[in-house]
C-alpha cells in the first residue's frame, strides 16, 4: 500500500496563508487551540501563523517543516476519533533562527503575536515582576546591550528584541496575546516586558506601553502529549503518515479581553468569546480545572494512578476532587448554577478513558502552578475563618511528591525544593511552605494540617 505524506501539494485548498500572526512556544496545545481557532475563522485563509520553538534543536520543527506546517488534529471523544488536517501554520522555525524571528516583527503585515511559554517562562521574581537576578536574564541583557539583534534565549528577551526591531522598522502597533494558565496574563506579560525594557533602555517601557496592546486570555482545551499509538491511529484512520499529530478533547473555550490595533482573525467564528471582564472565566478555569488537575496529579499518582481518567475513577480521589471544588466554587465570580454545570462537564471530560492525559505531564512545575491554582482559594477561606481541607490536601500531596511519592519531580525549582523537602516531615513541611509562600508557611494551623494530611496520604497510597 502506498503511503500518503502530508504536504501542501497533496492537500487541496491548503495553500499557505500569508503570515500575519507569530507564535512563540511551539507545542501541542498551541496547535490544538490557536491553530484550530485560526483554521476555523471565517477569514482564516488570510491569516497564516509563523511559529517558533521555545528551545533550539526541537525535533518538532523538523517534523512540521517536512509536512509544510500541516498536521492532523485528532479530536478524541469517549467513543470515537475525528481526524482533521489543520493548515493555518504557514511557517515553522527553530528558536535559533533569530533573524527570521526579528524579520516577522519588522513587517507591517504582522498584527499579533501569541505565546504559550508556560508559567515558568515568565521568569517572575518574588515581587511578581521580572526576576532580574536570574543568570539567564542577566546574560540576555548583556547580549542585547552588545547587539540589539544578538541571539537571546529567555522568552522575555526574545519578545523585547522583536519589539525593538519593530520599533526601529516603524512597522506599527500590534497585539501581544499570552495564552498560558496564568491569572491576568496580559498584565503579567506587560510587566515582564516593561521591567526588562527599563533595565535595557530607560524610556523603552513607555514606548512598549504605547505601541503594544496586551490582551488577557483564558484558554481551555485538554491536550495530552502525543504517543506512538496516536501516530498509528492517524495512519489507520486516514491512510496518511503524520509524524507529529495532536490529540485533543472535543471541548474548547477561548476568552479574550483587549484591543487588536492591527486587526485579527474572526476567531469568534470558531467559538471564541470577547469580553470586558475575563476574571470569572479565569477563576473557573484555574481553580476548578487546573486546580483539580494538580490535586489528581499529586494525590492520584500517590495512589498509583497514571492518568486523569484513572485517578477520577477512584472513589477516594473523586471525593477529594469534589471537596476541593466545593471549597473553590463559592469564590468563582459566576452564578453557582453556571459553576455547577461546569463542574459536571469537567467530570465527563476528566473521565474520558481514551484521552490518556498523564499525571506526570500535569505535575511539572508545581512551584509555579500552585500559587495561582490553589493559594487564592486557601487565602479566601482563611480570611473567612475556615480551614479548607481540600486545598490543604493539595499542598500536602505536593510535599509528598517532592519527598519522592508518586510521579517524578520536574520543576524549575526542583533542586532547591527537593532539598527543602528532605529530612523529618515536620521540618520539611515548614521549609517547603515557606519557600512556596511565607504567609502560608507562617500559618500554624495550615502547617499542622498539611503534616496530618501527609501522613494520611502515605497511608492512602497503599491501594
């Protein structure tokens, strides 16, 4: 049997669209979300995306380039798969292709840049701004001082170099659209860039504030890592060879708040929502979906589970999830009927046995995720005089994770936190909570309950 390979010539109607969008952070979620929404925009044929990997020598760049940017999106329901070729990705570049990166920003046709750099990519310090003492940031600043077009490696420096190139080219205003699971991500991205710009050139931050619109977004579509089994499923289902397909769930939601001074695709045709108040959507997603995921990743893996579906099928894990949701839901700025419907839908999404959303993927970088997924609810409950056992359990499960229980530790602060988590449990809990948030670490009742829950989780791990 002859093997069909993906390519523009073999896909009718898949002509390469002119690049008007740039994306930083090439990965599965970006392709299942921003690429899909652009593909389904009514004017999508006029909006091509040039995407850059976050790191050099990404094998995904080679794979997608060989397929001329085309890939198969597998929408995985609980019973069947639906296959779709997505063609909105016009160009794919490695992180080292810095001149190409700058060149797109120098083009007046560029209207917006989207980013998926993960929570860790914002390299924030303890004050919420840029961590200017980070060696990688200092190295990038020196590189930009020597040569504004020199190769830099951190996401803030790559974005700043691109914006300075656009300024020099007088190419006009544009929108920066962060798409990470971070509350008020538009404001965070603005602060990150302006902090770095001021360190480089006093006054540059004012130009960025005037010339760049920072759009805050909420994104929601569960997208696990692609496996060899997924590659085989695409070939068996379509007859085409695709070395880098993406698997995702049927559900999708994109909420955006902000201006697009140089226009944008009609993403609303694909279901995107534009609003002046994104806060309720952010809270619902971060606390219920992402917070629930963190609970299952740490506590569920301690109980021997490997996937979200496996963990949520466990009555104990499910009761823990419901308890966390009951604590978080009243703090979501939405009608409780809407929150209840979202929770019911989440249970169906989590329970999809064909998604294989692995817990180790979710567990990564807990030090960056828990402060925005769990701590806001913990603080609100403590302010009301309550001790939220569900929230405390997540912290306890994370401490146990750092001490070697469940999935392996992958975190930007892994070396530091694993050292703090060693030794007698009571001292480990104190050190870890202090490192996560000094206010939480100073709460004696929370600390004592985390210790109790760590002991309970150790017992719960024997299934």
